[in-house]
């Protein structure tokens, strides 16, 4: 597989404040993932922050939809909160939403995923790093290919970093083909982007320090 030209790569900056979002845009980010509390992997950002980001950014903004830290097995009450968050994102003009739902066996919860992806339309949908908790990220990706409305999967190939998960990430890129974008993550920085790209060969990369 021939790697895409690095000049054509899409860089998504993960941020938790408006200042970080604005700075990331100035530094060359092509898209923002807005979260609260990245210390636990990112939660749904406050409504006011979402609105401010949509108003001030010129680049697309994806909003994390995750009501709490911990696992990705959600109660009905939590699932309803996720649906409300998605509706809010649609109303304020976010470009898309980022979520992941698993079963108690840490498999992709296809029922919940289908429902949220359908509700999110016409927004973009990213299934996030919950996929890295599954026993078989490549198998989980095959399941997600059956769900309409998912544009990309955020993953480090089941490893702590994109470089450590590079072999799985390359396999995921091959399986996804042109149906879903593999958004590679896991300690991807401006300094190691070229190395990660040589190892992974996808078209989109995600990180907190990806542009500064």
C-alpha cells in the first residue's frame, strides 16, 4: 500500500478549551475534536463551550459525546443523555459527533451505535477509541462497516500509541478501504507525525499536540 502524500493529510487537534481550539486552528489544524476532561479520555463538553467554538472557529468541530468516564457500557439514562447531546450538537451547528458504545463483553454495541448514528444525521460521525477496548479491533471495525452513517473510526490499533499499534492500524486501513476513514491516534504529535504516517499510512491523524 502506497502511503498518501504527507501534504494531503488531515490533522485533527483534540482540545478542551476555546483558547486551545483557536490556537490549533491558527497552527494549521484542519478539524477540532472538542472535549471536556481529557484526563479521563474526554467527556461531553459544556453547552456554552460548544456554542462558542462553533461561532468562533472557521474549521469543522467534532464534539465528544460521552456522559462519564470509565467504561463504554451505558445505562438507558446515560444513553438518553447522549441522544440529547447529539440533538444539541445538531442545533448549534457542530460538524459532527464522536461516540462509542460497547456491550458488557466489550464488543461494539451495534444496536446503540446504529441508533446514535441515525440520530446524528446529517452530521459526521466518528466511532471513538472505545474500539481499542474490544478484544479484536479489526473485527470490531468489520462490524462498524455494517452501520450506516459512520464516517471514521478513531483508534490507536488497540495499543497505547499509534506507533505500537501500527501493524493493526495498517490492517484496519486495508479493511476499511474507502468506506470508513481510519483516524489514527495515540501520542501522535507534530514531531513524530512523519514517522507515524510512514508506519500507518492512513489519511487522517489525531492528537493533542498534532499542530503545536
